[in-house]
C-alpha cells in the first residue's frame, strides 16, 4: 500500500512522462514537416541553378583532368 505522498509523487511522475511523450510526438511531427519543406525548397533551388552549376562542374572536371594529364 502506498502512502499519500508516494501516490502524489507517482501521479506527478506520470503527468511529467505523459507531457514529455506528447511533446516528443509534436517535435517529431514538426521535424518531419520541416524536412519535407526543406526537401521541396532544396529541389526548387537546385532546379533553378542547374543550368548555371552543371556547366561549371564540367569545367572544373575538365580542368582537373587536364591538370592530371600534365603530371602523368
């Protein structure tokens, strides 16, 4: 049998655990929503800049290959 104080402490502990669990669930949902939005924004920006950065990537690769050939 529990004393009144022990029962009160257990109820407070249960309340804290319940609140923490609810908060964790909300944080997880928010995190998933943020990651989904980030993915959409990332894809849109990459598509916007693709015509600019792809040719530059090719230029960098070509320059690296040419430099490498010099030392072979």
